[in-house]
C-alpha cells in the first residue's frame, strides 16, 4: 500500500494539472470502490474549481471552491495519472486495463486525470472542508512525521509505558500519521533498533534520535520519487526509485549494509506483516 512518500509524490505530480483548475466534467463509472461513493459525487465535482491539493497521512485532499474537500485513498492498487489529450503527441502509456478507470476528471484545460484501481481497495469521500478534521478517516490521526508537531518530546511521551513492539507503535497512525511497513523497517535499521524491542523499554535518548532518522528516511524517499512496489506509479506514470536503496526491506538473506556489521537481513512476521531487519546490528 502506498505510504506517505508515495502519496506525497502523487500529490506533487497532480498539482500542475489540477491546482487552480476547474473540473469540467467528473465521470464516475461505478457506484463504489472499497465503499459506496458519496451521493451525487459526479454532479458535486463537475464545475468545481480545485483551490489546492493537500495530503493528510496517506490521504490525498482536493480542496474545492464549493466548500467541500474530496478525500482520496489509493488503497493497494489505486493510482491517479495525468493523461494530456493532444493529437499526435504520445506522453506515456495509458494505465493498463482501462476497464479499471473508475473515476475520470476532465479538466478545463484539456487534460484528464484518471483514477485506476484494479482491486478496488481505494476510496473517495466528499466532506465539508470546515469539518474535515472531524471526518472518521482523519479525526484520530497523529501528527505528520515531517511536521513540527512530530518532535522528540512527542515520541518519548507516546512510547512511555507501551508494551507493544516498537514497529507496531510506529505503525499506529494515532502516534504518527503516514508511516507504513516499508519506511518503519528502513528507519529502525538506520537507528539500530530491533523491531522486536518494546517501545516503552527503549531509552529516551534513542527514541529522541529516532525522530530525525524517520524524517531523513522519508526525505530520501521523497527525493527518489517513492518506492515502486507492484502497482505503485507516480502521477505521470513513472516509477519511483527509492526501492533501489533499501537497506533491509525485501532483502531477506542479503548482507547488511551497515559498516563492519557482517550480519544477514532476516524476515520475521509481526501482526501478520513481514518485518525485515538485521539481528546483528539492530538491538
């Protein structure tokens, strides 16, 4: 599932085609994805200007001039791609299996933005912008890991007394929003912290040091355009490249890249999900 860097990369890719532009026509080709679309979604979107594109955790936010915000979740296989309609000009391949183009935004300047989702685990909802923070998808989210509210004191307090493994704690969206399996594994390896270690048993100095490491890990992923695993693509159809610099994720059996470690990357299962780590240098 796309994590914060992938969703932010998509947001940035959509901005030139959507920010400040009007949706000339919204085409909704089915009644639902993961759950039903909101009532009259096509009519409510058609003719609306997109004032700004935002992101909260793993959700895209399209703020409309009509006082509503469209919440978009990509799910496991969802993608939003920009298709410029110019005769004789081939920009990139159209998303495969066009029957999975479930929502199409025909923009006023001639571009189309297509939401394609073969597995239909994505979702969309429309909510009054002034009530956005109270929406059930967003209301309990913790601070953004790249924002000022996510600091050393916050994480130390959030971990205090917790008997859950640190990996599970970092995946808890109430503690920090937007982190997922990939970047938690990567950040914990950079920090030298075992994913098995109980969050409340980690020394405060190590928890404090984890905050800038999480920021740096996400920053490196954003610079590389995210990670392309299975179905993920950027908004222009291009691949992200952070996966080529993974230290542990999906590297089971490979040597650890930490200097003078000599360990081998291992895979364990925590809460039904694969965790990749180095038993030698992560303590």
